[in-house]
């Protein structure tokens, strides 16, 4: 009996399985770079242990990509002899062929994603590379003894591969840093888009991701909206072969709504829409964000911890049934998009204080992400401060950012020092860069008479608290000052603390006038408006 030769040689099978694993691994985990080194026969990682944005041209990865593509090309090349394809080899070959197509057309995907963002949401996202992709996919995805893929199956593959490139770009370019907490955050955002199993995502999970709500927690200014945008702009969008375009432009799919900036009645109108005559000033029918949002879009509810209890009930019902009505209307409408929510509040404490519904929380918590503070990130990678400053400078349009980066670093080193806690996180760092760009100086709120993070609620207060030398009143006053320093508003700080804003202000002023170390501080030059916000 004559045996049919196997599809892969033993050496090819080993390489193919490594490449298949590489195609499925989370690209933001160290395993990705380790696998590349193993496949290419290198002693160690090609650069860092994980992929992180760097502006140094030496970090370009084109050489690695071309070397991987060459190995994939050899494996999907036509076989001149009959081949026996086992089930295990068939699965491996399919994964390798997908990876080959992704790297082969990666530049086309990247160009389309970049141009779509630059040209705006109104642009139809046509893909000129569809024709060549279809020809190559029909060739290499048809393994011996397996059915030829249909055009619809190739279109789905095309859509997911483009989604993978979009997701990578949005995470890589906007979640910057090399500390362990940032590495974990990038990897977690990737899983929020594709789950931990990319193979199953290709097969079926892509249909369900819009049904799952994502909750992003973290301190104010730590990048929660950047995370939300990365997820929202990276959702699956079907490709329509007949039009050679996607069903919609992903650039139009993200709809942010800051709940803390609106009164409860306006929140309902903005979220649900309203019917003409529903209330005074409703002069025409208005479609809310839940109605405007497409099935492949995302509504981002920022500061959901500030949501009025009555609106919480309505949002809970929408998440349960996916059905809503405009204010003043009885017509049932269906919401088919994805909800992402964010808060800087401790929702567990808010639930205990009966300010947030537990049942709503359990509808929101299917997928939870936490953005680390700038201080946490800097502790894990002190050199990242220069990287963040350069990122901000480039976002400002600085074509040659190096002089500004050096100027900001020197100013921070001289006036703030390496231990400055950055209570405003990245939002504060951005304002620091802008201030130095304009007038060569920056006045952080923590170093003004107002207060407090680095001063009277900073190390002195912490040391006294650890030593047990504070009275209960001093302890509470210092803690109130610390929270106020982070937020900058008596009302918002009071909500965080569970206190009336007037009580919060009294404790902050007490901490200011009677610091724990006995040092007298002058009264503030600033004044506060009646609502407790800072007025200058």
C-alpha cells in the first residue's frame, strides 16, 4: 500500500504551529515578542518585552514583520504533490493562512483606517484592496480536501482582519507607556474587543460583543475616554462585497455623553430623545443617542456614578430589554449598539450609601477595566514621562517636539521634582505642557494656597497619620483636603466623601489653616462660587 505524503514536513509543522499561536496571542502581552524571537531563531526579544509606542525610528518593526511574512508565504505556497491533511493540520493551516493574509494586506488596512479617521465620519469607507484580497484568499484558504470558501466567508474574514488592525492602532497609539500597569491595561482593552480567544471570535463571538456592557473605572484624568474610544472605534463592522465598502464608517460610530454636565431631564432627552411638545422648549422631535447609534456603534456614558436614581431605573430597563421610548412618546424603539460606561467614583461605596443601584451595577460589570493613575504608571517606568510629554507635544502639532520635551522635563525637575504626584493625572500633565509651551511656567493646584496634595494633605499629613499623632478631626480634615485637591470642586468632593459640600469646604479650610505639622498657611487668594467650584 502506497502512503500519501503528509501536508507538512515535521519541521514545517513545528514552524506552522508556532506561527498559528503567534496569530492568536494578545499582541500587547510579552508572549508576542517572545514568540517572534523563537520563530526567527533569535536569542531574546527583538526589542522590549511588549509592544509600546516609541517615537525612536530604531523601534520600527518592519524587519520583523517581513521575516514572519516570508515564513508564512512559504507555508501557504501551492504544494506540487498530493497531500493528506489531518484535522489538526487543517486547523493550523487555516490559522496560518489567515495570518498570511493579514500581514500581506496590513499596509492597506492601516492606510484605510488612518484615512477614515482623518477624512471624517461622512466618508464612505471603500476598500480598493478587496479584489486582490479575494483572489489571494480563495487561493490560499482552500486547503487540499477542504471546501472552497464562499465570497461571504472571505468578506467576513476581511472585516475581522481590518478590525484587528484598527484595534491595534487605536490601542497602540493612544495608550502609551511601558510600565507593567499600562502593559496590562493595553492587553485588557484588546480582550474587551476580541475576548481572550481570537479563534472563537472569528467563528461566532463577534456577533455578541455589542450585547456586553463595558465599565471603565479610574481616577479623573487617567484616560478613561481614550480607553472607551479605543473599544468603540474598534468594533466589528460587516464588509459588503457588492459595494466594496463597509456597512458603515467606523469613524462615525462613537457617541460620547458626559452625564455629570447635564441635568437629569436633559440626560433623558439626550439619551432617549424626545417628542415635540414633551416639555417646554421641545419644539421638534429629537432623536437621542440610543436611536442615532447604529448596530455597530457605541454610546459612551461618562461619569455614570453621577446619574440620578430615576434615570438609573430607566437605563437599567434599557440594558435589560434593549427597548426604550422617547420622552413624551409611547413608540417602542430598539437599541442595537454597545454601551460603555465610566466613573471615577467607588460604585461599591455609592451602592452602600444608596446613591447607586446594585442591579444597575450588575448590568454594567460584565467587563470591567481600570485605568491606573499617572503616578502608578510613572512608578513602574520613570522614564515614560518624556514619552508622554512627546505624545502630548505631537498631539498639539509640534513637528519637532524634542526642544519642548527637554524644556518641560527641565522645568518639572527643577520646580516639581521627581516625586510630584500629578493629582490631575494626564489631564494635568497636558496642561503643564501647554502652560510651559505658552509662558515657560506652570502653577499646579497642589502648590498654590488652594491645596493640598503635595502640601498639607501630602507627605506631612500622611506621616502624621501613620504615626498616629492626629486627632480624628485632623485626620478627616486632611483626607477631605486630599480628595478636594484631586477633584477641584467642593460639590464633587462632597459626593465622593458622602458629605454635604459645605461640610467638605469647612474641613478643607480647617486643614488649610491648621496643618497637621503646625505650620500656618495663609488663606487662599482664590474664591469659590456658591456651587463650590473654583473661581479665579
